[in-house]
């Protein structure tokens, strides 16, 4: 089904809960975190994960289920950590913190994404007649948002604070078809607006993803 861009919403994480330590992370199709004490999370919460697993570290994920009472078990929705070559058993411990507040980025004119392309290494031998390449890493994902300039809007100090501190902050995108995208990103914001004759002032927000984004269908 085709989805129009109209009514696409974008938010920056503007407040977080305290860090909660988990003592184990499972190798499963949906990663389960074990907490010795109650992490005070609820189903549907969005959490930022710090983990010994590089591919899980700095990601945002949604809480799918909660059970137990010592240990308290929290399942991360659609976060597959079953591959022990990528997620070595027993080494994924770390912390989570809830994204407790989002601030909407309003007056968006355009949103454009780039990067994420698969990179390849050339392994062509001298005797080969056909070039050979194998996949390596993916290029960094960047998102650029052109907005109509208004320094009084609520999101401006939130974005500038993240940019000035060179720290990651969560981004949420909500699409008209009900799907949602979550990611952690480094932010920057153009201070001087773009000025063109007889046109509205605009400025630009740039993001560079610090980890893989997560898309949920609803």
C-alpha cells in the first residue's frame, strides 16, 4: 500500500528516566533482559539500551512484555539477538533508560535520508576474469530536515542542547500508515536561516544515526 508523506510526525527525545542495570541479556528472537530489581517499565515503553553487544548498544527498542519478580524479565520487541557469533553469550549486560518525554519537531518542509548502502570489498584475484566483491559494512545513515524558521518553537532548545553537547538523542517518526521508526542520533542545527527573495525563512536540522534504526509496523 502506498503511504503519503502528509501527516508524518517527527519527535526528539527530550527527557529520560534513570539508568536501570540488567544482569543478563538472552540470545533469542526477542531479546530478554534480566533485572535484579524492578526496572519500573511498562509494556510499550521506548528504552535506550547500553550493552556490551556492539549491535545492541545505543539502540532504541519497545518493551514487548514484562514478567517475574526477581529476576524481573523484560522482552524487547523484535530485537533478534539469537546469533551468538554477533551476540556472544554472557557478554550483553548493561543498562536501559526509558524515553519519558518526546518533543515534536514542527513546521517541517522536507525530510531526506541518505546512506545505509551496503559497502563491498574487492576480492578479485589476478587469474579471475570477472570482478568479485564481498559485503563489508554499511555506510552511515544521515537525515536532513528542512524546517520553516522559528526560534521560539519548543523543539529548538532541545535540539540545540543535544547538538552543543555532541550527545545522542532519540528520534521518533510516526507515519500516516501507523508505522513508527525509532533511532538514536547525533544532532546539529543551522543557526543562520536560509533567506531567499519573497520566500519563507528556512533552516536545517541534520542527524547522523548512532546505531541501527528500528521500525515497527504499528
